[in-house]
């Protein structure tokens, strides 16, 4: 029988949380909030990155709830990097911050953060993100997820209409002569466009171009 919504799951222990925020008032508010969740247990609080590292090694939390700006000492990104790179079992890091710039998001994720949440989120969203992070699943605030997706889309190569036409023909298994005939252009023009397509997709074979095009959904 599954647990009722909001009820603790007796089949698994509560998620052990270490709070890391340099503002005592914020930590107190988070502690009170998390104490209301029956399947979450706060096992420690840290006001600096250095303290978080020491407490994590001692308490072995499942998730570290990490602010990015920590005043003096190492910041949240460097603390995250050290936590996730430590030998042995490491906690998942869930960033909880007010900062949502592309640079902050990228730095945190590259440092090994499992999730990135904004402090404006509703309590239910925070609880769900903690559970997801404890299982190693990515948890992102909606605005953060939108930024990540936009950045990923901007990394996709931009092909001209003609290059897309040739790539489509290529995916159908046509040779240069057949492509030229189908598009009413010369073989030399086909070869020129293929060279540009290869450069943009970072490949050097026809099969490679088709494979990358399918992965990045560049084909109709």
C-alpha cells in the first residue's frame, strides 16, 4: 500500500540534510520549515563552506542544502566541488539560492550540484527537490530549467536552409550526384555544402553527420 500524499514513507528512512547558509536567520527559517516534513531530518547546520566540509565528513548527510554566497572563506560553488570530489561516499548537493544568472547556474552544475533551486520556491517544491536530490535525480526550479534549456538550444549548430536540404537527402542515403540532381545544383556545390556541414557538426563522415543531426534533432 502506498503512503498517503504528504505522509512519510515508512519503508525508507528520512533524508538526512545538512544546511549550509551564512545567515543564521535563514538557517533558522529553513530548519523550522524542514522540521515540518516527516521524511526529512536536519542533522547539522553550517555557516561557512569550511564548516560544511567538516560537518559533512563527520555526519555523512544524504543531501547538503547549499547557498552560493557564504561570506568569508570559500563560496558555495567551491564547497560543492570539494564535497562531490571527496573520496568515498559523497552527499548530493542541492543549491538553494536567490541567484539565477546563467554564470551561477553553470558554475554550480559544473561543480557537481545535483539540483539548483531558488529560495522563492514553495515549501512543497523544496521538499520534492530534496527527495529527488537524495535519489541522485536532477531538481531544477522552473526558471532555472528554462535557462538551462535555452542555453542548450543556443549551442545547437545553425544550418542554412540549403545545408538542411542536403542533410535531409544525406539521411536518405543519397550520394553526391543524386543529391545534386534532386536539388538542381552541381556536385561541386554539394561537396562545398557538405564540407560546411561537417565543420558545423564537428564530424568528418557522412554517417557521422547524419548521426549528430538525429541526436540534435536537426532533421525534419
